[in-house]
């Protein structure tokens, strides 16, 4: 099963192949795998990575994921595996890619209490992948303080 996750994720890197996978009906299958194997952190992490890949830059895929129950499954897996960094990181990517081009889908995640779950993840993993968590929170339109990566010193350049 793990090899299939890896292959699907690799294939989904190609936009044409990704669209064909979705046309073939893979989204409900992926959500079903996530739900069925929600107690297995390795399976969950790999499935979340598949969701992230399939939703990337594809707003219609995001809608299909939500309609197939992905939001509920993702949030539940993030709750079950709060201490697992790979699950948390891949969950952030999946959420971000689902909502990045379809902000109207934020509502579903908010109804499920995603903000407090991601804030808890930030408390645990901010040093490891805090940027990914903050990016998900930002795209969910939550209050988030983004760090300035670089600030100038106000020095004038001579012409």
C-alpha cells in the first residue's frame, strides 16, 4: 500500500497526469484510504501528501476533496496524530493546497476547529516547520503573525 502512495504522489507531480488521476475517480478512494487507515501514522502521512499533490494548483480538485469528506478526515487525522511531525506537516500542505485557490472552502475547516489544531501543532513543531503551519493558517484566513525573513538597515545606496 505504501508504494502506491509514493507512486501516486510522484505521478501527481505532472499536471496532466494529476488531472487524469482525478478524472479516473481517485479522490474518493484517497479519502477512503485516509479514513480507513487513520490509526496508522505512516499511511496517514503518505495519504496527506497525495492529497496535497493532487490539490496543488487545482481548485476543482479541491472542491471534489471537500465533497468527498476530506476535510473531516484530515482534521480527524491531525487530532489523532498530534505528536507526529510528518502527519502534521503533510496535513498543513494538504489543507493549504485545498484552500489556496478556493478560499470559500475555508468554512468547512473552520467548522471542524482547524485553527486550534494548527495552533497546537505550531506550539510543538514551530522550529521544525513553523512556516508550513503559518502558511496553512494564513490561507485559511486565520490570525497569524508572519515573521519578516529579512529587513533592511535603512542604508542608502550610492548611485
